[in-house]
């Protein structure tokens, strides 16, 4: 028996850890730093390739600086021997852990394999393939660190042509090698390491290798054709995510495996969110309340005290969120949310439909009612898809005279953004259409007719007829005043002929029929001309047009010699910006050296300019369609008064 050397190089030898055919491993102490290191001694100096491979392992491991890889500190020759000085890992190998535990539980298996994959990801990114991943080459320290070691047969891009691995040579541990590594070890890529990771994962969750036995024909055939016992047959408690990873990583065809080991890291990370401190969890699983010789089968630590508090706080938070959600949904569905917070921008709409019971002899459930709502944006009508009108038959709830003659359908109150809308209702054979401007709630509440909501009423008047009958009503969009009988109102149809002349034609009933597209032009002095195009289905023979005309606004230009004076129109900070694109806007304060333009609908207005509650001035103005006027505001700081002058 050889005597243990006291020193190797400058290092003091403590004990011999192991001895093999090619090398010996010693535990040593650095003389100056007083830190333990591992010294690996190459014994067989007969082969030049053995020395070159030993040097290459040292060079590769010295270049890899990662917390998941055992570090090499030094390499030197002494006498006729070569030595490598490596980091000392106080712990045990995964192989030793398996000897004591036999089977590793699911979560810990995913934790340790994920740490191995992180180290391999770093190695692959630096162009180095390990080629010998197995439990014996995976170290677990007493601090809960997982480290990869033994890069003795690793290959790198820089060493591709060094001749140490010859084509046809087989290197590695057969039970963990992929099929391609048996025939061409020199040309395997990172997918060989991915395969070995899958075999290692299989072994630690099943307690046995997928391909037991030595280097024989039976083992080679099983590896080549991918024949191994399903992990669930050995351990029924294996999680599905682990089964999927094993199946993907151990595929006999390397093209069918994961393209990148990062995919395994990502997959396992999703299932390990409960483990905040990885090292502490691994330490607890192996060593907490145990010694080296006794290993208690416990789950990795999940910080129980914090976990209990987290559950309580989570339950409280979820309960509060559910209650808030229910109350918020109730307020939203009943309109309280819109009434309180968006009364200046959102309006309410309700539709009422009456169907004559005697002219339409149908059960209310069988009536055909289809409602389409469009919003005008930048001159284009766009369908409002997220609004559905669920009608309720109110005639069943009361016994009024009206309910005896009609089926009365009322929709729920809908809250929509204020603006121009177009409503199209298909009810049996009749098509009802209406252009309207939906005012915001703050304006609707000022009018008795719209205090609850803007109501649109439609009555189905008759049954099926062949000719198309047109009924029209023209109103002013501002006050809904009926202007149908105005002498300067003209409606054109069919080649822009006036309506009163068109209906006198002998063949007008042949021209105006259902199942075609109709185009109308409505013109009135001091109003914008409106074009109305509508397609009438073949089963619809009554067209009811409700047309709102928009007046041509007048313009007021405000010129002031004082900044930040408040301007009020009819004692309000808000006004309707006239024109085709009507808006409910807030009046800005005066700006010197800049004209402020305001568009107002024709009518009488009272304009007030205020500096304070005591310093103010008002003037009455008449706005006509297309008119322009200038409002000059002069503030005298010495007399502290305001003068208004209207210039037409």
C-alpha cells in the first residue's frame, strides 16, 4: 500500500478520496488561503492521448465560469505526473443520493434537473458538449447547490480537429448515451446532452435506469429502437409534465428532441413557482434534521409559515375582489356607473315597438324583430356590434287599453357614447329607420321627454303589400321640431325629382317597390343637405323615414386683451359645437393675441365674460346660419370693468 504524500505541489494533502484505473483524487488544503480543494492526478502516462485529454478537460473547465459547474483553479506537472486543482464541493453526488433514497420525488427531481439544465445551457452557449451526463457527474453541496463536473470526454468547437475523438470511436457511459453517440461520438451535438438529461430524469423518478446492463447487443438494440418501460408503470405518482419531458428528451431520433435545452428550463419553471429559495429547498430535502447517513423523505421546503399567511391573505383578497366585482357589475348593468362618472359623455337610449294584434295575427314569441345600430364616425356609419336590444313584452304585465290592441315591446336602457347614430329596425315586413343625435345624460336630464332616456317609438302599421309605401318625417336635430310641412323643404328621389312631382307619375308605383336600393336627398334652406340610401328587402313594403336635419352654424370669433377670462354661453361652461360633427365641448378661457373660434347653431344666445363674481359683462347675440361675427372683449385694469362689442 502506497504511503499518502504529504504535499502535491504547494498543496497539503489531507486524504485520498478515490482511486481509479486512470486517476486518483485527493482532498487537499491551500497553504495560504486555508481552503480545501480537490486534486485530480493522472496516473497512466503511457498514452499521449490520455495526457492531451486530461489537459483539454482542465482547459475546458477553466474557461467555463458558472456557478452550476465545478471550477478548475490550476493545472501543473510535477515529475512524471499531471495534476488538476478543482473546487471542493462539500456534499455528495446524485448517484450517492439515489443509493440512499432510491427514488426522488417529483418536485425535487424537477428542481435538480432544472439546475443541471441551466449549467448545460451555459456550456452549450459556449460551444461545449459534455457527452457524459449521469448522476455520478452531478454534485449536490451542503448549501443546496447543484454542480456539474467531469468534462473528461467533452468536445468543443475549438477542439473539433484535435484527433482525440476518431470517427467510429465510442465514448461515454452506454446506459446514458443516445443512439447516435455509439456510431459517431465525434459529431454529436447538444441534443446528445439533452438525451442524457432525459435518461437521468428517468432514473431519479423511477429508481432504475431505462436501459440497464452493460455494453452488450441487447442494450444497444433497446437504445437504438427506443424500447424502455413507461415510467408510470414503475412509479404511478410521476407527474405528467415529467412524463412529457422524458418522452421528448429520450426520443431515439435526435431531430425529434428539444431543439434547445432552454425549453426544459422553461417547462419546469412554470411548475416550481412555489419554491422561492431553490438552495434552501434542496438543502431541506436532503440534510435538514438529518445526518449524512440518514435521509428523510420530505418535500422540499416551501416556507410553511409564510405559506399559511399567504393563503389567508389570498382568500381575503379574492373575497374582496369577488364582492367588488359583483357590486361593480350590478352598478354597471343598472346604469349607476354611467350616471355618476360619465354623465357628460354618455347618453341613455330605449326603444319601444308596438305591433297591432289584429293586423299581425301572430304569437309575440314568433314575431320577427331585428335591430341594427350604427354610429357615425368621420362621416362613415359603422355598426355597433357590442350592443344587443333584448325586448320585453310589456303588454303581458298590464291591462291598459293600448295593451289590448297592441303587443308592446320595450328594450332595456342602453348607455352609449353621445354622438350621431342611425337605427334600423326590421319588424316583420316593415323597415323602420331613424337618424338621431344621442345627447349626453347631463343634457337629457334637462328635458322632460328624455329625463329617463332617449326613447325611440315605432309602430308596425300593416301587413304584406307589393308596392313600397314611404312615410317620412323631417325634424330639426336640435329641438326635434317637426319641419316636414316647411315650404322650403324639398325631398328628391329617382334622378333627383322632387317628391311631390315624382308621386304624380303614372308608373311611380312600378318604380318604388320593395327589394331594391332607394336613394333620397333632403334639402332645406339654412340646413345641410342630407343623402339617405337604404336597401328595402323584398318582404318589406313600408318604409318609414325619420330624418333629422342639421342647421348650418354661425361662427363667432373671440378677441380679448386679457388672459384667462371666463366665457359663458347661456350661463354654462359647456356648449354644443355646431355643424355636422356636433360635440359637447367646454369653453376655454380667453387667450391674448389669438382668435378663438366657436361654432353655434342658429338662435339667440347670452354671452357672459367674467373676471370674478363682481367683474363681469353680458351681451345678447343672434346667430344666423352661415353668419360670422366678432366678439371683442376689452378689460380695463384701472377701472376694473369689462367691455363687450359685437362686430358683424
